[in-house]
């Protein structure tokens, strides 16, 4: 079967519809990120996998940045990191979480990356003196890139994917998107109509109880004007579409009513695949793409089992009544997408613990004494949130703003025995707090904050460039070795117990002592005497100063995980605490819907009061490990 391509695009057309008073819209339009075209694209992939197909994904962004590594989190959301160290758009995290696939940096296309490659080829003389132009040289290069990446195996079958989901970011009609749209138009012609499907996500706002179709009509008209013709129109709306609305969109957009899909508000984004399936989307996909019935029977059964577990998961989530309150203390809380993977990991863990998740987004600066003087209301509100939280999480970040507030939060968690999880910077925060208040080093600082301080307990990694910012950090999948003194560790026990159902699996030293899970990952627990090794993704340029490790250990802070050299601290954990764990890596990058990240699972379980149940109960079966 030839590779099939599914293009998902979107347009923010309410900005152009001046005739409407959008202040009357029942729900803020910028809330669409909860079910935007990324969620629709991921959900299409879930449906295709449920019928036994192998699926990969590509995200295309129209900006000139080489990658997402230097994009501001408050403007663009988080930077997602892949196994190969690629710093990519956060939507690739969506694809990995939903589809249980492992992507590479090549799966994220930016216009800047394409321009750079074409210009590099021109400098090498590969165009033989021709005048290099947007069309055909750039557009052909983009098509070649897509076709090449679409053939790369991304799952445990190690086989070529059957379907490639392509999400086009930005707005159709903007000048910066023009080369990309032209390339996709040409790709449809190159691969053939039977191998290409276009799904366009548009808005149907509800104004004064009336569902307005003009934004969608205008969107489809402009999409067609650039040579694309949507086969499916996914309509975002705060409520289910009424039949007259569906009929009107179908008539004016020249599609059948069955091809107008309602993507209305649902309890969570995990319900979107169910919503699409209930409207008969699978038969439409099969019909438009001429999907073969000759799919491996084992993959069909595999997909059906996964789909059954997915439906059970959402049903369990709907029936959860007990709440777990997590206080996220960070710098970028003004935009929740800056911590998207963290939020999704908390959701995965809370579903496993059968709890409803309640996150309080706390700006760390609000905990500092300066805020008490300048804004007492914000200060007392922040402290109220911190004091009533069941668990405190300090995620990653860079810069000096708000750092003292994070130290205050870590101190509160340690002293009040509140479950604490520190991710990357959050682990370094825990080190600084412990050194200041337990080890008798009041001047403990990070070199990132203060370069001329005497007690730098956090230092710049020696191998990292201090002059180049882009792609200069310690990035990608790295091994962490649990130390001999870590038998007391709750986190280690979770990694040992959950080995067959986690990405951070213990790696057996003897390859013959390894079995495979449903998604092909090693599952064997190490034999006595063998080291316990896990693999997790990293993104950092600072680390714990090894010169202070012995002093901290003598005061009760154990570094239970280190890198292969034993010099780089990876995991810390306090004894005699319900859960006080810091990790230098980013476990959220490997969390999956049906297979939550273990540091997050242990943290949420401790906050919910069910850690003993999670650690001692029977391990749950995982199919396809999404």
C-alpha cells in the first residue's frame, strides 16, 4: 500500500469577520487550543491506529527559526525535546503521547530550516548554476523532505508507516505560509488524489445563541483560492452543531453533510477521538484514502485492544470524584502551554490514580517578600494556594526572575512534609534550598543567577558552549544509573515495579536477558548485582556542583541517580518524607496517556494519598502503551 497523507490545517478567521460582535461569544476564542487542529490531527492518528495502520506525523511551522529551541515560552508555549535531542514544536509532543511513537527532529519542518538547507545546497553547487527560486526549488525540497520523513519507522514494528499526518501551523493566507501551501498543493498532485486527504479545522462561533457559519465559509473559500480543497471540515464550536448549521456549511463549502464534523467542547481532549469516531469518520477516511483491507491481522487486533482501553480510560476519568490539588510554582504560568507536557503528565498520572486533577498555576514571584510590599493581595493569594495544595511541583525554566519564590516553595514542601517534585530547575532549586537551610551555606547560589558568588552549588556544565545559545544544551535521551545507596527510594521502587509499562525502563546489561512489551521496549529487571539504568530525555546547561555532594549527603540529601561517569547528579530524594524528589531530566517528555511518567505518577499518588496502593498493587496491563 502506498503511503497515505492526511493534511490538517486551520485558519483564525474571526479576526477578519468585523461584521460580528465577538464580545458576545460564549467562550473566549483563544481557548481553542484545547481542541485545535493539533488535537484533531492527533485524534485522526488514534482512529487510524485503531484499525491497524501504522502512523507517523509531521508538524510544519511557517516561521524562520531553525527550530523551537530559542522561542519564548510565553509567546509560543513549551519547547518539546525528542530522543535525538531535537528541540521542536510542542505539537510533536501531542503526537508522541497520543500515538505512542518516537519522532525525530526531521519531523518538525520550519520555513527557516528549509531555506537553510536549500541555501546550503546552492553553496555546494548542487543546482548547477541555475537561478534558485521559491518555485520549484524550495517547494520541491519541502516535498522531498516530507516524502523521506514519511518513510521512517517510528514505532515498535520498525516498519514503514502507512499514513503520515501533516499538520500545517499558522494561518492559510498569510504571506509567510505561501511557500508551504504551494508545496502541499504540489504534494497532493505528486502522490495522487487517492493518497491524500485534507481536513480543515475552522470556527463556528455561537453569538447570541446563534451558530455562525460565515467564518467557516470564508475560510474554505480562501483555502480553495490557494489550490487546496478540503475533504473534511472539522468545525470547532462550544456546543454540538445543529443540523441546519451542518447543512448550510455543506452546501456553501461543496462537501457532503457527512464530511462536516462537529468538534464541540468535551470534558477533555482525550474524548476527541471518541467524538470523531461517533460521527462516522473512520468510513470517510477509508473511502477517501482507499485504505486497503489487507492490513496485518495482528495489528488490527492490536489496534482494537488499544481503542477499547482508550474508551475505558475516558470512562474512568468521567467517573472520578476525589480531587488531587497540585500547585505548580513556575515563571511562565501566564501561558499554560508553556508547561503543556507537565500538565499532560499530571493528567496521565491522575487518571491512573482515579483522581480529578486540580492545578493551581502560581507565579513564583508572588511568594517573594517584594510582592508582599507591592501587591499584598497577590502575595496572600499565592500563599493561600501554596498552603492548601496536596502537592507542590517546580518545573524547568531559565533566568533569575522568580527563583527565590521557588526556593521558598521548596522549603515549605520539605518542612511541612508536602509531596514535592522538582523537574530540572526544580531539582536545582531543592539543592539550593537544602544547602542554605540545612547544610549551613546561606550564600548557596546558582551560577546562572550570580556568577561571582563564592558558594556555587549549581554550576555551568563544562562541555556546554557559553557563546552559542541554539542547540547548545545537554539534549536528548541520556542514561541515569541508580546508586547502591538507593534501595530506600520510592522512585527506584516504582521504576523496578513498573518496568514493562514505562519509557524509563531498566536496561538489562545482558541483551539475552530481555523480553519485549507490546510496544517493543525492554522489560527485564536486572539480575542481582546488575546496575539499574533508566533512559530519560534531558534539556539543561547547568548541573549540581559535585564539590558539594558529599556535604549534602552527610546532612541527609541523597543523590540516588547519577550519569555513567558518576559525576553528574540526576536524581535526589529525601528520606523520611512522603515524596520529595528532584530529577535533572524531563520525565514529562516520555509520559503517555496509558503509561504515565513514573516521577509524576509517584508524586500525584503521594499527593492523593494512594502511593502505597500504586506501589503495592497489581500492575495494570498496558496495550500499545499510548
